[in-house]
């Protein structure tokens, strides 16, 4: 039997967004829309690390406490570096699941995938297990690495309050900063140079796995 065509990540994310738009209270939708607008106005997308920049090196612990460094992975091949907000985020979970489905195709291009989140290690482990992830899930506690890439922003008070009341964001991240990463994905070549950058204010939009794989193919040419 021919292999069934997988849905695009965008189609899955759009379906989740449409469901939220259809059922969420108007005041909640307004708070979230104003939150996105505030991030847009901050100019963070323009000031974050871009294509052509050198990627800051880092060493972080994975879900089982093992130290993982970007430089060591770059010795093996290019790295797809992606951020997710946390296991509490349904858009993040959809994205991680699709990346897992495409992991063999990413690795077939000689690349490795690293996912970073401000979640505490125990929560990262839960996210990795829940989504049956076979790639590194790293805890960027305090968003320290994310800050070196320029992708960290502070939630508006209204959104921060909703997140704290809704699922205890402070408990997930182990701090009260109310800071989160953009929906950001980079591809870094073995020279440590960023060759692809997906930077998006709207967390409901993510880098499409097919675009990542095509970019990796072009790196080999």
C-alpha cells in the first residue's frame, strides 16, 4: 500500500487555532491578541539572531540530567535547533510530534535535532515521554540560552495571569519571570553559522518540517 501523505504541520496548528477561536471566551481571545501585538511591537523578531550570524554555543542538561553541548553536536553535522514554550502548550506538542515523525528524514540529511524549553528538567522529561520523542529535549532554565539568541520576551500582565491561573506557569519553569521564547527554529551548519531562521511572534505558527529538510538538502549541495 502507498504511504499515506502526512498532514502539514500548518494544517494541524490551524485546526487547533480554529477550535480555540470557535470556543474561547471573547475576553480571553482579546488578552491573547493584545499579548501577541505587544511582542510584535517590541521588535524582537528583528533583533534576534539571524541568518549569517554565528550561533552562540551552549551546554544544557537533557531530560535525564546529561550535559549536551551544541559544539559537540556540530562535530557530527548540522543542527536543527528549535524552541518550545512547554508541555502545557498544545501547539508545541503538535510541533514536537511532527518533528518526531520527520526525525529519520532529518537525520538522513546528516543533521541532529535539539529542542530547548524553559521547563524544569522533570517537566521536560514528562514532555519527552508524553510525545515519545527520540531527540534531545533540553532545559534552558531561566531562558539563559534563549536570551543569547535574542528570542526571549516577557508576557503581558493579562496573559501571564491567565497562564499562572490556568496551569501554573511558574511551577513549570521554576521562576516568576513570566518570560517565554518566540516560536523559533534555526538550522546551524558545522561552522556554527545560522543558515536558516524561523522567527515568529505568533506561537501558533511554526517552522514546517518539509522546509527544514529541504534546507538541509541544500546544505549538502
